[in-house]
C-alpha cells in the first residue's frame, strides 16, 4: 500500500507516523476510508487521510472534488446512490424532494 495517495494528489504526506497509524486503525475499524461530512444541507464523501492531513473547512467542501452525496432535506438521511442525488429522491421518505 505504498502508492496510496491523499485526495490532494500527493502520496500520503504524514509528517508524524503515529498519526498515520491512528488514522489507519480508524479506517480499519470503520471499514471505510471515506466518511460522509454534512454541511449546509449537502454532503460529501471525504477521505479520512485528507481530513487528518489538511483538516476540513466545510465552506471549502464544494470545491474540493469529493463525491457528493444526497441528503434528504426533510429526514436528513444520507444516500450514497448517485441517482438519488441526481433526481433528489429520498428512499426513506419514498418521494422526490425540492
Ligand atoms: Zn494531501
Ligand atoms: Zn427523506
């Protein structure tokens, strides 16, 4: 796993190997390298390594190029289905939302 890259394009650029160990353990325990971050009614699937290395400013999220997820404005459920995002359909409410 030496070719793992940060979302910024660099190889994982940890300066403190202990922090990398902590993040790697977290990813192994959570089962996913990505975590949904919700901001202002929208959500993005953000790289945990990127968060550890860059921090996360929610105002920057739309510009960072992470995959956007759909958040239902009424029940707040996050959907990983790209069709739901495109059509603004909530599988929990069983309806299309504004
Ligand atoms: Zn980076
Ligand atoms: Zn809903």
